[in-house]
């Protein structure tokens, strides 16, 4: 019907299949152009599949810190790997570059970490593994062998000296394969057998040796400061010897003539040493034989020294008074010019006399106390006249007491010998005439005489004593 109408209207009918083919060919260029434009727009920023963010990664926040880490070997670490602190994911690996040069090549890993993570500036980094066959990650931690300092910030670098990695399972399997496949396992069995044979029955001795080794190591550890000081001293000594090498060389060169002299006198030196040996043997014998006497003498000397120590300052003072004995040390003050000052204190107590004269001697114990000395001394029996009451005794010739001879210088007594001419201390002139007021004239009427005079009250009151 349609074709008939078209024919009737004078329009050439169009085949249906041809119309649909033309529409398809027109859509293909449009699709190719769209794909080319998309590829052109996205080709500038697309760096591969590894640049696409992985689902379920750590949240870094709006402003994460960027830290660079140097590794000697990153193994199979890849970008977008996790960064952990104490097994908690806090960041991710952004990129891995090759750094170094003439000093050695190494990997430079750039990671991004959340800004709220607090790590010291001397933090360490290592590459770990989540499980035996798991993925690799970067582990950050504070230092374990030094105190933490500072704070790790954005743009900081963790150097190669503070990084490391864990042991790979491939390395463990390779080492085990080397050990099992002719890697010395048979030798280890032989060594174990020989050690068991050598130690069998000697367990106590080996335990003692190990204990002594432990004590020795402990002693060395306790004295490591002294050992270090001794090594430093040896180092200084060697440095001094090295600085004085020329002097030491000259000394050794000049020692040759001295050694030649000693060689020529070797016989005399030998005889001297033999004689010295005989002398030492004789001296040793004498000392051994006189050992008891020497010990006794030393003990006696010890007693003397102990008593001298007890004396203290008394001995020096006694030695000072020995110079002026029997007078005290102040005897020099007695004579002053032409007169003397004398003050005498006489203690006639027998007990004091015995202690002062015989104290410290063998006679001290034999004499006993003062009462025994009083019994040994007899008081002379003197009979004194007993005149009746109210009657004065008659004066004896010479003006002295009754029964006593006359005293010189008194009336009726012995005449005082005349001193020589010019003798000091007398009252006579060289001509033999007494001077006025002189003493020792023996004549009544001289001033200062104690002779009784008529009408004087001295005679009745003094009893005739002068």
C-alpha cells in the first residue's frame, strides 16, 4: 500500500534496509570522535592503574604530611601501600623513586601521613609484611636505642641509617635449602656427636668453667671504666714513646759501651753477687736466732713509749725545770739588780716528802705511807724549864733563851767577825769605824739591834729571844 501510494504520487520508493545502513555509518564517526576526545582529555593526568586509589584505604584528611624515606632495598613495595604506626594504618605510599649516584644507589619513598600523627624527628622506618605471604607496608616507630627528640613534620627526610627491612620468606627458604642440600648438615651432626662424646661425664667441670667464665665476664663488665682508663693511659704512653723515638734510639745506641763495660767486669759482678748472697744468708740467720730477743726488746720499747705518751706534756716541762734544778724555771726572776726576791714554801709533810723523793722507785712500796715514816723518825727529847706562874725566866748570857748559847751580834754573845775593807753589805768603813746606822757592830745602842736594854719592854714580852 505504501509503495503503491508513493508510485501514485510520483515518488520513487526507498528500500528500508538501505536507510538503516546509512544511519549506522553516520553514528560510527561520532562514536570514534567521542572516544578520541575522551582519550585526549584524560591522557595528560592518567599514570596507570597503580595511580588509582584503592577502596578501603586510610583516611588521610584534608592536609596530610609528606615524609621522604630512604631505603637500601624496598623489596616488592609498590605505591598505594599502607603506612602503619603501631600496626595502625595512618598513611600510604605516594611514589617510589631511585636516588643516589656515586655514593650508591638507593630507593627514595615518598609517603603521606595524617597530620594528627605524632612522631619524633629521629623516628625510624622499616618495611614489614602483613603475613607470611601478605603485602608489604611501611612501619614508622620512635627510636629504640636513643631518646626521642623533636617532632617529625611535613617535608622531613628519614635517612638511610635509620631504615631497614624484615627478613623475606624467600631468604629463609633459600637458606634452609642450602643447609639441607649439602650445606654442612652432616658436618653439624659430626660436631654434635663429638661434643657429646667430649662432654660426657664432665658436666660438673664444664658447669664450673662456665660459672668462672660468667664471673670473669661480670668482673670485666664492672671494671670496664678502669680498663678503658688503662687503655687510654697505654695510648698516651705509646704516643709519648712515639714522640720520643729519637731520644730512645740515641739512648739505645749509647747503651752499647755501658754493656761492654759490664761484660768486662762480669767476673767481679758475679763475685759481688755471690758475696751479697752470703751476706744475706748470714743476716737472715742472725735475725732468725735473735728473733725472740728482738721481739722482747720491741715489747719493752713499746711499754716505754706508752708511758712516755701517757706523760704527755709533763715530760717537756720537767726537762725545762731540769736546767734550773733545784730551783723552778722562774729562778731568773729572783735576782733583780743588787737585790734578790725569794719566797720559800717548805712542806715538811712526811707523806709528801716520800711521794716527791721516792715516788716511782722500788723504795716507794717498802717505805709505805707517811704514818710509817713518822714512826721511823724519832723526835728529840728536849726538856724545857718550867718556871712558876707569874715569874719570868731569866735570860741566858748573851741575851738568848735559857739554856742556849749566846748569839753573835747580841750583847754578851760572840763577837761578829769584822769584814774586810770595802766589803759590800757591811756597815764598817775601811778605817774600822762603824758607820752611823750600821749593822753587826755588837755594841749596844746600834739602830736595828734586838739586844735587851734597860727599861725596854722587849725583854719581858719576848722572853729574851732576839
